[in-house]
């Protein structure tokens, strides 16, 4: 749509005194007189708006009726070809000269330009956008990004289908913005973060930018952001015992942040990946692995060809296996929250290990027993509120129904003979084990709120810590040397000796002044700052499920 402009006003030189006396009828006759023509010029590119051009007119003389002092006022519209004789007037004394009035400048009211027309190539590119692959039941993707095409299209709705990462719109002199160039550089390194942009390729920055290329860049940016924040895999789809949830920013927030960063847009986008040291160590290992991919060199026609081919295939399979393990565990990091507070308890289930960490350093490490495959330990984030010394065990209904009732049917005295208190309330069996040396929870337990009713506790079966694979519990985490952890959390005023002096038949509650964050996580691969890897068995099969969800080939 062409921009509309108002015509420029006609410059007129009027004598103020004459304007007061000029009759409306006389002015109308003057404007309608023969010889007054209007010529409109159609605006062209680079020309000024239309002008109204008036031809020269003879001077008009107005005689004032019987004034005390007559004065003739001329409205001068140019030099006439044949001036008419001036009529005689009575002799009067010289009238003072009247200075000419300056031209009257009239500023036209500006008209807001309409939005430039949408680029057809840009609109067509929006309609052709794919929806990146997502696993079944990925509620986080549906909730945050909805349909991927719609997510990208909504960004251009905010700009009236005008480019986001180009200067001067889609004009011939348009260029990529500094933000676009920075983003393109980062996107080309997406594989270093285990991100796959095959469905949204990055446009070349050395080519003339177009509306379609701008759409391609926006799609790649949002696809990268979605994957970097953990959008590809919904943890709840992996297992109902995975309560970890990645935080995914809305697309508009992502675009606004990278545009505001300008030439640092690529770095801003990269910061959507996990910032944990463990993630960065895995990433460094992955970059080195990608740089040394085995080449499937052609096999010549000789008798060693089959053997060489087998060796090449074996090397490629090993390379893919390590790459997949790195990418999967980098994905596990996307489920984690940033470190909260100076001290934090971290339990890695496949490693059967608990660590007390502070400011990135491990202060204490202990063996743990986790849930069996049938009753897995849930993955979650919570806060330890308090400690109970000499805890009672209120047996969960799931254990009563699955384990105790069959044993009671075989031996009605099974629970009573083992010191359990049994009662019936509202038709439901209630079982409690009082404090004591044979209590299943041991001598101490750590309480943190969660939906699975699990906690961290001691155990009366300490012999199980000698096993290499320690998956024996109903979901709770049993801790080796729990009093050492309690003393470390409570501070110097609560040494282990004082805590153990409280052991007996009475429950004691010790509350923390400040909650202690606890994170139960799942990593089958750890890397350290030296690049050394430690690998653990996929206890619950979560790594295999995530690899399938990511579409990684073996």
C-alpha cells in the first residue's frame, strides 16, 4: 500500500488589512474566475508531493466606501500582461506605508505511514514450516510451544509479517543484523550441545538476506532454544517416578532476549543450555569425540577387505555408543534446576552414591541403597526440613498390601512377633514399627516433602552396603553412616557423639534453621574436569528411553 501525503499549501502574500475587508462573495468569484487552473502531479519515487500552481492574475483593486482617509490595497498575484488603469481617488494626505506580510507557513498534519506489505516469500516460508520431532506425550512441548509452526508464526504476527533479523525490511539494501550473524555462528555449533537442527537448517549469512531466510533463522533459533531447555523429552513420559521438570521459556521471551543482546545474541542463546559444571565437562568430551569421528574409508579389492570393514564398523558402533551416552546424559542435565544455596545434597541413583556439595566442591560422599526396579526411587527436587532421631516407621499402604498381607495370611502372628503395632481404622490395616535397633528406618531419618512419601534414612541391614549393585529398597534412600551427614548439616554444635547420645526409645526432632536442598538425579555417565569418564548401569532403563525419544541411532 502506498504512503499517502497531503498536498503542500499554496504560498500567499496577503495584506492583513485587505483580508479584513475582502468580502466572501468577491473571494469566491475570484477563485472561480476563468484562467484559474489546478494541476496535480502524481508523486513519483524520489519526487516531492503534489503542488497546486496558480497562473498570474491581474491586481484587484478594492475601493473603501467613504473612508475618512481612503487607502488602496493591492492583492498582488503577479505582473499582469496589460495592467488596467487605476481609478481616480480623492486627493488625500500621504498614507503611511504598510509593510508586506511574510508568507504564511502552514504545516500539514502528518499521516502515520501504513505497515509495508508483507513479503510473499516470508508468508510462504511460514506456511511451509515443519514441526520438529517430539516424543509421544510431550506435554511440556504442547504447553509451552504448542504447534511449532504456530510458535514461529506468532513472532511474525508481532511485526506484521516483517523480518525480525534483517535491517531495512525486505528492501534491496537489506542486511543481516549483528544479532543474526551472532546467532548463525552459534547455531552452526548446535551439535556441540547434542542439539539436532536438521529440520530447521540455518541460512547462510554470506547470501543476500530474504524474508524466507529470516523465517528459517527464526525457526532455527526457537528450535535450538526449545531443545536447549529440555523440550525434546517429557520426563513424565519416561516414568511416573520422574518428578523433575525442565523450565522452558516462551518463544517471545527467547526472541526478545537475543534481539536485546545484539552482537552477543549467540552467547545469550547458548546460555539456555545447563550451566552446571557436570554438563560442561560432558560437552567438552562430546566436542572432542565429534572431532575424531571414525571415517568409513573405502575398502579395496584385497583379501583383507572383510576384516577391515568389520574393524571400521566396530569403531563406528563404539563411537556412536559413546556419543549417544554423552548426549543422553546432557539431556538429563536439562531436567535439573540450578544449584540452590551454598550446601546441597545430591543422590545419583545409578551410582548408588550421595554427596554433600558446597559451592561446587564435594564435602562428603556416602554409599546409598536405592529402590528396586519394581519400586524405583523417584527423581525429584525438594528441601530437607528436619531430622528425626529414633524414628517410628509408619508402614505405607502399598507395602502393607503387597508384602505384609500375604505374610499375615500365612502367619497371623507375623507382625506382632516382630514388634509391629497393628490396628484397624475405618476398615484399613494400620501398621507401625516403634523406635528401636530393629526398626527398618534405623536410628535416624531425614524428612523432605514429596509426593512419593520417600525419605532418606538409616537402616538396620547395614550388610547390604557391601553389595556393588544396591537396589533393595521400596523407594526410600538408605544411607551409610547417616550420623556423619547429620553432623555436617547441623554444624559444629552437633557432633556425632552428641547426636548418638540421643539414641533410645523416644523420638527427637531436630529442625534446620535453613532448609537443605536435596536433588535425586539419574546419571549413567559422569565426566570430570580432566575429561575422565565414569559410567554406570542403566538401572531403570531411563537412558535407553531417552535415547529412543531423541532419535539417536546406534
